[in-house]
C-alpha cells in the first residue's frame, strides 16, 4: 500500500510539472511567437521604449526561455523577486505573476475567488451525488417500468440542456416569476450562513441537475451490469434476502466506478464552473477566468488554468488512493 | 433406484417442469415438461450441450429464475414436503443456501471481488443461523475451509477470491455451499473452469463430502467422463427436453437415443488410438425460440425417417421405467442400429 501511495504521488508531481511547462509555453511563448510582446501588454502600447525595456528586465522577459521557465517554477514553489535595480517587488509563493489589467498579484486575486467556487462545487456535488445515485439505483431495480422511463427521460434532458438554459430558466421561474428566491448576490458563509445557503440554492440545483443526470445514467448502467454478475447470483443462491443482495453485494461494486467519476468531476469543478458562475453572477474562479479571457489577461488565465489543473491532478490522486482502499484487487496488484 | 418409483415420494421429485422466458425475440422454451427425481445420498448426472436446458432446470429448482420477471415456470418441484413452484419467494429463499445449495461453474466470477472469502462463507452460514454470533460463525467457516482441503484455513479466511488459485476457489465455493449441510447440492459444471488435475481433486472432494453429508447431488455437466465417475443415474437433455434417462451404467453400456450415441462418440477415450478422429454430432443445437417440430433432434439425427417413421410428430415424454428413451425408432430397430453401426465406432 505504501509503495502504491508513493508511486501515485510521484505520478501526480510529474503530471503537475508537465502541466506547468505546457501552460507556461502556451501563455508566455505563444504571444511572443505571434508578435505580441508581453511587456507591451503590461505597460500599454504607447509607452516609451525605456519603460518597456524596464518592464522586460523586471519581469525577466529578456532571459532565455528555459531560464524564464525556471524562474516561473521557482516563483511557484518559493516565491520570486521582480528586480529592477532600485525597485524590487517581492511576490510570495506560490507566485503566479501580476495581472496585465489591474497589476494586482494573481495569487491573492484567485485565492479570493476560491471560497465562492468551493461553495458552489461542494454543495452541488453533494446534491447531485444523492440525486443521481438514488434515481439511478431505483431506475435499475425498476427497469422497463414507467418510473424508469420517466427518470431516464429526465436524465436525458439534464444531460442535453446546457446550464445557461436551465440556469436562466430556473432564475426566471423561481426568482422573477414566483419570487421564492432572492435575486442573486453571493454572501460568504462566515457572514451569514442562512443567506449563503439561500443564495446558492438555485446555482446548486442547476449545476447538480446537469451532473445528476449523468450520474443517474451511469449508476443505472453499472447497477444493471452488476445485477447480472455471477456473484450476485451466488448471493441469491446463498439465500440472502433481496435487500442484502442489492444493498450490499450489488451496490458495493455498482457504485465503485462512481467514486472515480465523482472525484474527477468535483476536481474539475473546483477549478471553476465557468457557465454556472457567470449565469448566476458568482465571482468565483470560473467568472474570473471568463473576464480574464475577455480582457486578454494572460497571467490570470494561466493562474486559473494552473489551479484547475492542480485540483484535477489532486482529485486523481485522491481517487487512486480511495480506489486502493475500496478495491482489494488494486491494493495488492 | 429412485427413478419411476410410485409409492413414497422421492426426496427431490420434479414433474413436468417447464421453464420459458419471454424475450423481445420471442418465447425461449428453455425446459419442456421434464420429469425426474433424486434420492438422498445419490448422484444424478444431467448431460447435454449448451442450451439443452440443464442449467435452467437447476436454476428453477433453486428458484433463481424468480428475480427475472420474464420467466414463467410450471410443473411441480417437490423437495421433501415443499412444493417449490407455487411456494412464495420468501419460502424458497429460506430453503436456498440452507436445504438446497449450488456450486457454480466459474468460481472467480461467482465470488464477490470486494469481500473476503471468509466473510462470504460466514454470510452464507449466518443467514440461515440468525442467532449465531460472528465468532462462532467464523470458526465454523474455518472448519469448513479445512474440510474442503484448504491449507492454513484461518489465514486464507481473510484472503480475497483473486488471491486463491482456481482449484482453491472452487474448494471455497464448495465450503460455502456445504456450510449449512444442504440435503440437495446442485453442481453446475463445477470442474469446467479448472485444470484437468484439479478437476479430479474437486470431483473426489464432492464425492467424499457427499458420503459424509449424505446429500443428494445433481451434477450438471457436458463431460460424460464426470458422469461416468460420479453419477448413479443419468439424464440426457436435448432442446429443453429429457430424451433419455436411466441408471448411469445402463445408459453408458446400452445407450438408446441417437443423440446419446453422438455424445458418446464425441468423447475422447484413452483406450483408442489417438490419431483416430472423434465423431462429432453433426449440426448445431436448436434455437430454443424456434424448436424443430416433433422430436427436436430430428434435423440432426442420422437415423430419422429411415423406416418412414414420422420424426416431426411429438415424441411421448419420458415418465416411468428404469431406463427410458424418447425416440421414434422402434426399440428393436434401435438395438439393431446400435449393435451394427454404433458400437464398432464407439
């Protein structure tokens, strides 16, 4: 088990390294190749050459590419100093550079957005896991009935309808038409938990609907497959009551694949739910990402990308470790 | 001998068992009006090709068809004084794993991959002994593992199925099936997935345990060698029907049905020249959705219609007699064909 964990950890670190290299290349080398100068993006096109040169030196844009990447990595791990002779700017680890637009440090900017994204993702995850798995299992056990067909039709709708449709529709109905929920404005949980909950309810449901649909279909398919397994027949042949056969033997293996997909989905969402956040005006990472893309703010885009990548890799790692715990064949293999 | 006795009801008595499945493609006539019986301590071998209805018969006895809503079962299955076709799900469940148990073909897929072998055996014991605490059940399971010949049973108790070898897994399956001293043990091709050397060990084990427990055993197989070794009586099934049944020795020495001849002819034998070719039964097993009319074997039967008999009319079903056969050929004709044409090539 220990070697398994270590192997997974090394894998995760290597993956992250590759991700930083690729994102670095995309965000700092590509502009150069296409002729746009990052220094100009910082300071504005009309500035005098001396100032541009100053920025180049300060940001290290004149260094060879590998050196720049090395400094970038160093900044991520221990922080870095942007040194321009008398004018030293310290950027503490993990340093993601400065926004082109606001000249704010990217790291605190994004850290500020994290609670919003976390609130949205975790709440929605709990909701869709319960909804999806429950309906999936019921659907599998009642295969071919009207209930099954109704659930699967709903799930198909959930998979096919984009968030900007369901989100706007549910806003229109519950906020503006029925008036059950207040017009959205995110309130931090430590300020007012009740308000936080009410404000996030609609985004949660909208986001969860999308995922719950996928999970219902997946759970149903897994359960149906498992119910046809020989070991489920064995469990019945032993004379176990049907609730034990389903609840213990079938669920145990039917839900195992859900763990993987859940971890990965949650990991991906922690990097920002771009559509949902923008539809509901939640200023999280996804919202930040979209406005950075619109404003061509490369350091922020890079920062969001790296954070998203980090969460996905981390989620992968957790899933692998959890899998080792729940599947004895992985543990010993 | 149990077959055909009319006075006291045999321990397991199956009458006119019919199993059909309604599918989108049509009705699958898996078993048609099959009747047979078994006494305690005896072994009945059921042989036939894939799709001949032998496995479905056993699943129907255990009531495992009940979770499939498209299964229709009629006839009578008497286990002592219980009639299982009309019994409630709960009544059958209580007998299942207790009074009647089953060993499956592929022990790896028949064991749950996420639970230890020991836990699965304990579960089988405790479901029929609700008052027994875990420690006692565990000791009982370890004792059972020991009896089926698993070395270091208390250590192997906590292993998973994938950590066992094929033979050990089948031993563990047998331990699980026998832990409640079942009066009826159904073994569905228990040796098919195993090495030849291990096959012999498992068969020996089943025989020894049968002597010890006095269970009635139904051995489902397509391996005639297994039947010859273990069975007291033999049932040959084809297209969901019993086409020949009788005492094993009798059926082997004096087989009556052309299909049985075909089975015997396709069996490799050590006392024959290895270069000699086996004689297969020509053609393929019939589709159970669209069975041939009359004798289901007639499209493949080399002797059908030879004497102008009407192979496409229904063959009378087998009910009584010690050694009986469902065939249109007149008995004297069959004896003649067997003596002159079949015996020389067997």
